[in-house]
């Protein structure tokens, strides 16, 4: 049976039981339970579960504004808004996540990478320089997993392609190499952080650029 804070459904009974369990939990653990439950609702990939995921994240941010997981909560909120195709609010939340990371550099997320990909994929030209600067601020060497390096090079490839720069081809090839990785390079977590079967549409775009 799944943990009570990892539900992928959100019926009235689910919500009521979650609230009961949350009240019983140690106060210090409640922010984490709100955030994890929100993640599992979003990860389920159903449009009707995104609003309750957002509701839990808004609650987290309102009730625990100084929690160490603020960057993660803001990143998740950005992903929820992106799922709803609300680019304006997604952008605001990505920026908030990145700023939270600057305040606490030891708590990292993939907000910079996902923000850059959103801007590049949606061709938000007015934000190109902003995300390009963020990618320079957070170079590839700080990305330990293949999926992170894939996103990094994919974003750079798309940005370069939109600008008509020859670097686009090289960056696309690097991203595709990371997508084909079958091991993470970590001895005890060889399958962690791989691209796998994800990002198929993006990979096709990268293949076209690399060709």
C-alpha cells in the first residue's frame, strides 16, 4: 500500500484521510508531506489533478514560507502551471525557485533547466537572454545526471537554433548523446537520472537540428 502522502487519486475520501493523517504528523514534517503529495498528483498526468496539486503547494508556501524546501515547492508550482499552459505564472514560479536556490545554494532543483526549456520550446524571445544568462551561471559541470545534462544541452541547442547560430548542431548532438546514456555513472544508482523514454518530441526536434 502506498504511503498516505503519495496518492495518485484525490477523491473526497482521499482528501479527508490525507488531512486526518497530516494533523497527526509531526509539525516539522507537514511541509514535506504537502509537497510530496502535490508532486504525486501532478506526476499522475491528469489535468483534473493539477489544481489540487497547486492548492497543496500554495498552502505549503503560505504556511511555511521559511521552510528549507521552498525552492522545490516553487519548482513544482511552476511545473503545475506549465501543465496548465499558464506561461506567465510558470515563469514567475521558476524565477521564485531560482531565487530561493540562490538564498540556499545547498538545496538544488532543476528549475533553471526547466525554465530554459520552457522559454526555448515556446519561443519566448523576450526571455532568451535571461535564460541564456542562467545557463551560463549554472554550467554543465554542475549537472551530475544524464537527464540534467540532456536538458542543459537541449535548451542551449534550441536557443542557438532560434538565433541561427552554428553551435546549435553541436549542442543538439551533445543532448542526444546524454539521452542515449544507459548508466548514470553512480556505482549504487546506475539507473538514476536517465532520460529513458521521456522527451520524445524534444528528441525529434534535436535530431532535426543535429542533422
